[in-house]
């Protein structure tokens, strides 16, 4: 899920706020599974517009609690029609909405939608404090959206004592060089053939639906690393459409509003979860039966000396990681390539940099044998800018009890939302992160492409390494990418939610892969 950061030095002057994507729906699912979660704007937007109304009407949300009056309540942002006006205004123009109400009400205000209240903390200081909140404190990630995805939450342990060993294992294993390097080598031929297939697609025209391309690559990267070659060979073809449907179903209003009712999206989500769990448990059984050793993450989970030895916990966690590894990875690949295709000069500069630092080599064998020794500064800036522009506008937590934050009374069940904002948010400008600019924005709590604090992404080092050293170098060395049909959000005022936070935008984004000689 990613971010726009607030200009800490010129907050009062900044008329526009940067967009960043909410953690994607799948990321939320994943985090929910592991007793944490981040919200995608898709779901948020939908929830803002109508979920609260519907859920309230059915009496599904916790009933109103007696209000404590020892601390002030945040001022309420109102616009347009009562009840739905603010939600509709927010949905239409989230950045403008936040800016208007921050200027009028101050950095802390709430948006009400019947029973649901979103408390916005639009200030750098709040952001820093928010990210320091403890994992199991008053505000919890897992509760923010957990119950919206009943199909997932039914299969999930919410017991933090069970999750802790898992977190430790993930945090220890995924960033290790000894884990990442074999994955780099494994993924090179696979990504190369995916790019060649993209060049040959559509009868040789090289025109591709970018969401499918990026999602497929993300699934390849994640599946291989997490569950190994056999699992990948057996299931990746089915996993691509399944995940795409999964993500649509999570965003479907019937699931957002009535997660516990058996509408088609909920039934499909449930079926997907059953399928995934079955795949993973079959793989685990094979490994156990044959006493196999692998160099993937599942192997580490199965051999770690902790409470997650229980098979049921392992497969739940692995499924959660398979989902977590997909959406933001696909979104990062897709929107970075999209922006490079929009700006051919930038694309050329990135390509030259990758040749210079050895990420692009003449042959696949060279690439395997010689990993790049230096970081690609421009490409890294582009990836960061993708995160800021497309991936994380908000991070969410839910108050699990009546509590206090920033001097306000926040009531149980209310959402604490931290929007992260930059000036001129819709402009894609990697130079924000070049030459030391904004180098410490993450430390200042203003930028969180990979989250911050206790829920910071555990796959960051792994995924950045694979995207910057394998995926994008291979695409750019084999093809020139061009836009065929643009995304619908390139101008202020256009549908921001159409691309935010997800690799599957509302309209098809087509790009052409032209083979490089
Ligand atoms: C470019 C790709 C990715 C991006 C932008 C991304 C972003 C994020 C963000 C923003 C969070 C924190 C959410 C919050 O605080 O509300 C997060 C958490 C997490 N991510 Fe990622 N992620 C990516 C890829 C991955 C991959 C590939 C994996 C696993 C292989 C992964 C595993 C996790 C896990 C386990 C957490 C939860 C950490 C915790 O709560 O302790 N992510 N990610």
C-alpha cells in the first residue's frame, strides 16, 4: 500500500497534496490474514460512499457507544448533502478534499458516514507519531479491514502470539542476501521469456494489457520465492486469473458492504481461499513425505523452530504472503513502466544507467553471472516516485477501544487514517528523490511506499532487488515500451481512484513492447 508525503516545511502553503496509493486490497487481505492490514483506496472509496450506510442499516457494525467527553472530538468535515456528501466529495477528489478541510479545520478532522468515522491526521507530526504506535496498541491495522473480507478472515488466526514467530521468520529470511541471490538467478530466465512473449503478443504487434503483464510477472516472482519451482509450475497459470478475480471481488461493493452474505464475490473469494490453502497444503505434504529440502521461503517456514510449526498456521501464512507479494509488486512494475513509456527520454536515461551499472548485460548468462554492483539511482528514484504517485495515499488503523490520539478522543471502531502528502501530487517527477532530495522523508514519516514503523513491509529489500536488478532491466534491455491507450487519471480532476493502489485500473492500459535490436 503507498504514499504521498506532506511537505513538512511548507504545510500551510501547499495547496495541493500528493497522492499515494493505499495499500492494495490484496495487501490488506494479506495483512489482515496476519493480523494486520492496509486499506486500498478502492475499498475505502467504496466504503465511504455507501458501505457505512448499508452496514449500519443492517445493524452489522458495533452499536454507538457512550461518548467520553474528557477530550475534544475532532471537527467534522462536511460537504454537500448530509450523510453522503462528504464521502462523495472525498471519492471524487480525495486530495482536494483533504486539502480543503485541512485548511479549514486544521490537521485533525473527521469524515462521518453514519456509523463509520474516519479520523484524518493530515500533519507530518501526526504521521511520525502514528508510525511509532505499537503493534498491538489502541490502533490496529488488522481490525481496519479485517471483517470486510470475511472469506479471508474466517481462515485467519488473529492471535498475535501465533503471528509473532511468523513475523520474525519473514523478517529474518526475506532480506537475506543468501535468500535473494538465488531468487535473482532463478527469475532471470523466466522474466526474459515473459518479456519475449510480450514482444510477440497480439500477432507480433507487441501490444499488451499492462495489468496482466505486470501481474503475471509479480506472481512469477512471488510464487517462485515463496513456494518454489514445483508449486510455480503447477499453479501459476491458474493463479493469474484467480488473483485478478480475487482483487475485483474484494473491491466489489457487495463484499465491501456485506462481507458475510453469500453473494457471488464472497463465494468466489471463499473458493479461492480454499483452493490456495489446498495447493499449499498439498505442497507441504509432498515435502514432508519425501523429506525434501528447498531454498524457498516455505522451506524456511516449515523448518523454523516456533509455534508456526502447526501446518494450519504455515499454510495460512504462506497464502497471506502469496497475496501480499502480488499486488503492490504488480502495481510498482506496471506504473513504473507506464511512466517510462510516457517519457521516452526518461526511459532512455534509465536504460543507459542500467547498462552503466551492469544491470543490463549482453546475455542472460552474463546477467546471471554478474549481478550489478552499484545501485541504479535514477531507476530507484522512479520506483519511489511510482510508490508516491500510485500506491499509498493512506495508511489505516482502527481504534480497538476508546482512545486518544493527537489530543482528540477517538472512539472504538473509528478509523484512524494517515494521509501522506507531497506538493504537486499528480506530477510524476522522479527528481524529487534524486541528488539527496527527500532522502530522509521516510525517517521523517512523510513517505511510506513500504509502510513505516511496526508494520513496515517485510518484503521490501527482496522485492526492490528483484524489480531493479531483474524485472525492469530485462524489460528495458529487450524492448522499448510505448503507450497505446493511456490510463484515465493523468490530469488533475480525472478519476484518481481509477489507478490508485491497484495494478488493475478501471480501464485497460495497453502498452506496446517493441523489440530492441
Ligand atoms: C513493491 C512491492 C511492495 C510494496 C510497495 C509493499 C508495500 C507494503 C506496505 C505499505 C506495507 C505496510 C502496510 C501498513 O503499514 O499499513 C507492507 C507490509 C507488508 N508487506 Fe509489502 N509491499 C510490497 C511487496 C511485498 C512482498 C513481495 C512481500 C513478501 C514477499 C511483502 C510482504 C509484506 C508483509 C509480510 C507485510 C506486513 C508487515 C507487518 O505488518 O509486520 N510485501 N507492504
